[in-house]
């Protein structure tokens, strides 16, 4: 199997049609093993997944240092994406969002040090800072491009109006936002803006933070330290209601000999040719399973069953707690 390529933006950035989200290797989803994670990262490159996605806030720098171990010997095989903007203290405490030009420069320098590289292929503003005009933040990011420290620019969870303003300052290659069968907030205004401006979409949590895979039947299936326990969709009655969507995904998977994850990813890949999902995993088996989604083709009847259950039983619960939702679509 050869993983197809997709273009992000109009400035020549090309990546594997499925990338790898690395956050869970260092933070939020319970205990992780470094040796296992390094094996997954190397396996991804071995099978042709070259878009590796990290951020300075994942593990308070630990995730970038993890990737740095792979980049020492395989830098030329990687399309390296990282983010800035979420500020955390040494103990992981959130200190807010910072999009000032001074912070942009400092954050990039720190990421380059941790990653052990001389440039970042795709540099995102992780969340829009409401206290700083997007023109100022993107202007500082553009300066990094001119200095050769960054190749392409991206935004994350930005509104259509913010994207338009940013694109007037410097070309934006990609918007990274949550997008999946159970999170379709982008479709009304943001996807049309990206299509109009020629901006790619990198979909994080394309498997509904693992929910769409059918791996969890109750909230208690999650580790006690797992951040998903704080998400409204994973709590109480919301969890039980949302299992209806999982059941339809699983039924289609069984009929075709696929896995639920492959069905969910195939749906997303079919939405538009400029969408690149970045499912995260700490398992080589799951990594290869996800990669095989590029071969899955869903029929019109199967797609209608998926859309039908969403119409019949809309997703229950917000994506994040209210404080985090305040930073979405900014």
C-alpha cells in the first residue's frame, strides 16, 4: 500500500493523506511509554505517514523533545508541524493564550531548540489570542518565514473572519480544527472560507477522541487521569446517547470487513480533497489500521445511514468545558 498525498494550501506543501497526531504520547490521555511511542513514530515514517503533529504545550515541551529523538536521524522524511500560543507553567498549569509578536518569536526559538531542528515546516497559532489583533500575530509569524525558521503558516480553531484577515497578511497553508462525524462545526462557514482561499484543513480528533472506534462503552473505561473524563460528551447521559452513532459506524464496518476507525476516517477523507486527518495512537497496530482507511470507499447508502443517525439523534454534549469552548471559533 502506498499512502496518497494531499496538498495543504497553495504554496507547495504536500503531506501524506493521513498524518499522526502526537499529543497523546505525552499528555492528557493517561500514562504513556516512551519506547513504545518512539516505535510508533518510526513505524509511521516507515509506512509513508510523514505529517507529524505536535505542539509546545503537549507535555510542557516533552512531546517536542520526543519527536526530536526521531528527527535526529529522519528529519528529511518528516513534514514537521508544531504550534504555539497555549502557555503553561512548569507544572502544566494553564497560563492563558499569548499571541504577541514577542511571544511568537520566543516560542518558535524554544520549539526549534526542543525539536533539535533549524526550521519548522508548518507553524500554527494554537488558539487565537483575543487580546492581540490577528494581523500582529500573523505578521510576526511571517517574519519567521522570511528568516527561514518556518516554511508555512497555519491557524487552529479560528473563525472564518479571522482566517480571512490572517490570509491578507500572509498565505495560510492550513487550518487545524476538530472535525469528525460527531464534530462538524466547520461546515457552515469555515470550510467554505478555506476552500475559497485555497487553505487546507488538518482535522484533529478525527475519531472523536477514540469514541467513534467503539473502544469505550462507559466513561469508566477511561483511565482516571484521562482528560476526556472532563469533556461533556464523555459524561453520563451524553455518553450513552452518543453510542447510537458508534453503533451505526460499527455496523457498517462489520458489513464491509472494515474497522469502525477506518469507516470514520474514510468519511472524513471523502469530504474534500484538501482535508487531512491526524488520528493519534500509541499502537503500531492501530497506526496501520488507520492508514488503511485510504483504501476504504463508502457507498451512498452507507453515507446516508451515517447522516441519518446524526439527524435522528444529534450529538449530545459540548466538545469541551465552557472555559475551553470560549477559545473556539475565535
